[in-house]
C-alpha cells in the first residue's frame, strides 16, 4: 500500500460519519456498500446498514432507513448524510485504485467490541451468481446473525446455495474505536432539526409502508 495514511484517514472519516448518523447509544453496527463498474465508465451501487441499540439484551437491529421516522428527523436532510457517507466510501475505493491496488467491488464495515473492521470483497457483481436481493439476504444472515430458522423456505434455499458455493476472496482493514469521539458524535446528531410532534408506532409503519412500495432503486441503489 503506497499511501496507508490516506487510507486510514478516509476510514476515520467514514467512522465519524457513521457515528454522527446514529441518534441513540448502540452496541454494534454493520454496513454494506457496493460500487459496480458498468459500461461507459459509469458506476452504480447500493448501501445499507443496521445497528443494535445499547442494552443488556441483544435487541432487534435498526435499519438506517427507519431512523428518520423512528426519531422524527427530517428525512431529506438525513438521506443527504447517507449520500455523503456513500461518496466517502466511493472515494476510499478510488484511492485504492490510485495506489495500484486491486479494485474491490464491495465493502462490509463492522463496528463492535470497540473495534472498526472493514472487509473488502472482490466479486464481479456484474456476473456473480447471486442477484442483488439474494446478496442482501446472504449478508443479513452472515453479519446480523439472524437464525437460520427465522428465514422462509425460499430464503433458506438461497442460504443453502451460498453455503455450498465457492466463498469470495476478502481482505481486512482494522482500526481502534475512540469512545470520547463516539459519544461526541452521537450527541451531534441530536442537533438536527426535529419536528415537535410525537411519532407514534402507527406513523412509523405508515412511512415504512410508503418506502417499501417505492421502486427498489430508490430504497437501496445509490448512483
């Protein structure tokens, strides 16, 4: 690696942006992003992440796309932060390429036990045997540790096919987590402009229903 300092700085910036986007204390966080090269020199990709709220018991993971409704945060402004985060990840990939390193196609970021770990994947996602929805299902199974029994028959068939497939090559980058900085950034997101009304569970479900009935490209894909 020709410029490890620049790579480290970009990971620290990604770490800070992630901390800023979470409006409550949490135990662990898992992010997936892909950058896919397509004809004409263009790129497409997707990004999603989940976190587990802080508590004695392991709670259900919170999807990043639920945060604006769940915490009554301006949705448009919040997703601007998500786009900024994704652009930072794309910049990280560009620096790897500039350093004459193999271009990775996807990255998984895991933050748990006071450690930051970035896992680079090198699959050719244009010709990979699993489609975008199947890859997301496999990722959820692998990183969020959702029990096998919690999936339906069709989903289990996809997971079984993945378990029998040739696993992709990965490389790992790690950083320590600085608690003071993490707590500082968790407080910062509370400075976002918020509505005064109380957000009920019914309202959250209504907003989530509207989102899930948008074209999938508007939910997951970032171009």
